[in-house]
C-alpha cells in the first residue's frame, strides 16, 4: 500500500467497511438470539452440509520470544508467562504430528510460528519444505507465520500452501488498544498479499478482550468487506486469559455473545468456514451445540491449540457423535 492510501485508512477506518454491510450487521445484532440462530442455520444449510464439522489440527512450529506485544498472547516476549520458547522445529518432528493429526480425522494441518514477520533465509526454506512435505500427506496445509510480503506469498503458494491465517483480531479502533508494535493496516496489507498470490485467506479475531458491541460489529464488518471477497475461513476465538499477560484478569466471554457472533458471521459470510477456535475448553457441550446450530462448522482438535490446552480429541468425538454430526472428509 502506498503512504497516501495508508494515511486515508488511518484517518478514516470506514474506508475498510462497506456501510451497507455494517447496516445489516446492526440489524442482525439486535435480533432475539434464537431468531438469529434460526436465520443463521437456514443460510448454513443452503451453503454447507450441516451434518459435517471440519477437524483442523494446530502445531506450534516455533514458540515464544515474539517481539510483538499482543496483549492476549502467551508467546509475546514482553510478558512473563509459562510458555517455553523453542526455535523452528525440525521437519521430521512436524511430519510426525501431521501424520497423527490425519490419523485422528483432521483434514487441515495449521503450522503456527511466533514471528512478527516471516524471515528470509534458512527458516524460509524450511517453511517451504514443511509445506511441501505436509501437502504430500493429502492434508490441507495452513500456516500462520506473521506478516508476509507479496513475493513470499507467491513462493508459499508455489510450495502448495492452501490457506494462510492472519487475524484482524478486532475492530480497527480497538486493535490499537491491544497491540502497539504493528498497525491494523499492516494486517490488511498481509491479507492483500495472500489473496494476490491465490492463497485462501483465514482471518478472524478474538472476543472478550474488553471490546464494546460497536467494536464487535465493526470487526465483522471489516471481514465481510474485504476485497475482492470475504475470507474463506473465519476463526472466532474466545479469549483464553493467560497469566502474565495484560488481559490475564478478563472475565470469560458470555457464551451467548459467542453464539450471536458466530450466527452473524455465518449470515454475512455464507460460504466461509466459520471456525470455533480458542476458548472451546471453557464452553460446555450445550453452548458448543448452539454454536454449531448458529453455523460454526469447524473446530481445532488435538490436546493443544498452539500453547494452551484444547478440548481433547475423545471428548470432541463423543460430542459430535452425540449431536449426530460427522467429521468433514478431505476436499483435496
Ligand atoms: N504470530 C502470528 C500472528 O500473530 O499472526 C501467528 C500466531 S498467533 C498466536 C495466531 C492467533 O492466535 C492470533 O492472531 C490470535 O487471534 C490467537 N490467539 C493468541 N493468543 C490467544 C489467546 N490467549 N486467546 C485467544 N486467541 C489467541
Ligand atoms: C486462530 O485464530 N486461533 C488459533 C489459530 N488461529 C492459529 C490459535 C489460538 C491460539 C490460542 C492460544 C494458544 O494456544 O497459544
Ligand atoms: Fe507474536 Fe502472534 Fe503472539 Fe502477537 S499473537 S505476540 S504476533 S505470536
């Protein structure tokens, strides 16, 4: 983005928001919850097989010591948390994890790294090798490695990367209260680079960080207004408050607020996979079922998310079979 375009967005975040979409979200947000869930499920059935849930497994291939100061994150070097840092993992170790994920029913394997931006050189070459090797296993390969340039995006696409995850996290206005080491525009620029290279975009955010309902509406409005089209996948995370981070004392998100946001995301981005991401461990089965009814059709499975404990595979199998749902087969 040139400097002129960047300053237009800084002065006027509405540049990122289609006001017709925001109007629609405002109306949806005020609907009675069950009416909203019904509308979301009706749309869900037009675009997706409502009996299927995609399993997606995360791997933290490079952990901790991150220079960014994201107030929610256990991996930031700015805070003292229980996370044990490690450098980029060896290819064989990651491949073992990917094989296990596949055996456990995952169709997508997402590799996450605690980088501000993707480095050049040896680490970049290893990422390219990792993408190629995981792809051979017939898994959808996803990465979340921080900011990437257009040239890097093309190289990752060439290696066979299916999806890149890069969250906008919240509204443009609230974002600045949560992270100061990079700007909202930086995030948008990386999303553009990903799209230009023909990689599918996965972008969502975190709820329960102290944002207002206006922030929540504007967060969804930015996602749904992304050009040339909204993200292929939208992770909705509930904050996992981490000891040592500035958000450690935030109260847990009200599950009904999560259901409302999932339902609106489903209605305004009907084709997207809506992923019930972090925070599922503190939801009971009934709240998760409501999220599925509201149109969530993907979860992270496995014992861990990136660094924090996850719901657990046995429990997930039990839950989806109780609900009469099935894991989505690979679409490759
Ligand atoms: N460093 C890369 C980046 O920030 O894009 C990739 C890894 S980062 C950990 C991936 C995402 O995890 C963040 O964008 C954030 O949405 C989510 N996340 C991190 N800590 C979280 C927490 N405590 N609760 C919920 N979501 C969290
Ligand atoms: C996303 O939006 N949520 C996932 C995935 N994308 C990479 C990560 C959640 C991380 C939660 C905190 C942790 O386990 O470190
Ligand atoms: Fe670093 Fe990503 Fe954590 Fe921010 S969210 S501190 S960029 S690992």
